[in-house]
C-alpha cells in the first residue's frame, strides 16, 4: 500500500489517477473529521483505516482534540483510541 500524504488538513493515499482521502477542518484546538472517501474499486482494503491512523497520530503530535463527524470516523473512534 502507498504512504499516507497530507495537503493542509486532507490526508490521502494516491491510487493511480484517483485517491482515497479523509478531509478534516481545524478549529482552534480541534481537528474535525468531516468526510472520508475511497473509490469503489479500492474499498474493503483497509485504506480508510490506514489514513485514519495517520489522522489520529497527527492530532496527538500536534496536541489537537479529534472530533469525528463523518460516519467512518465515528465508527473508527468507537472502536479505537482517538
């Protein structure tokens, strides 16, 4: 699998001409996880989970509170430490 990259507050993995991504918005000391997307042909491979792990690591490194808003992030944070 490819590495997780970041453009401002969007974390993503390049998949040829498309990408799987998790978009966030920073507000004060919070990083809100607002959406996630994986192209249909790449779903079920753990890409969103890999990206979300990087989002969580970024928030810890930068002393930010994570606020899961999209359904994937809510589910992920209900099963993992966020």
